[in-house]
């Protein structure tokens, strides 16, 4: 019976660490998205003159929504 409680403890602990990691990841992603939004805003570009190098690079690439991926079972 002691082993069952140990397994429950391990599952609870790993679940808590996973949820905490997801929470921290969400916070970091939201902060990153807010910085990207500020960088890409027209007021930021007008105030700074030229777009920053990172902003120009990100605008030159294909947006994530437009990636076309085909999945095939052929090998």
C-alpha cells in the first residue's frame, strides 16, 4: 500500500511541475508577443526612423499561419 501512495505522490508532483511550466511558458510568450507588437507598431517605426533589424527580419519571413505542410504516408 505504501507504494501506491508513493506513485500518487510522484504523479501529483510531476503534474504540478508540468502545470507550473505551462504557466511560466504562457507568461513568457505573452511578454514576447507584447514586445513584438510594440516593435511592429507604426508609431514605433515613425519615431525610430527605420525598422529595427529584428523587425525587418521577422517581416521578411513567412508568417506561421501561412506555412503549408503536407503529410503523406508514402516513404
